[in-house]
C-alpha cells in the first residue's frame, strides 16, 4: 500500500476500508505501524486479546 500524501482523502478512504474489512491481526498492524497508535491504548489491547 503506497500513500503519496498521508492526508489525502483517497489514502484515508483506503485505510478505512482496510481497517473495516481486515482480521484482528491486520487491523492491529495497520494501527500500530502505519497510524502509530500506542499498544497501551485500550482498543489496541482489545485487538491483542482477539489475536491471542
């Protein structure tokens, strides 16, 4: 997945679609690696539980 502009509407739409349709492990990686969300965030911890 390549983003030419991180703030572009197309990039945001693509990320939203992937987050909505992906399995728990992919959602976790997208949120942690691309969106820089903290693993300590309650929603991220909930994803970790679903993965394990």
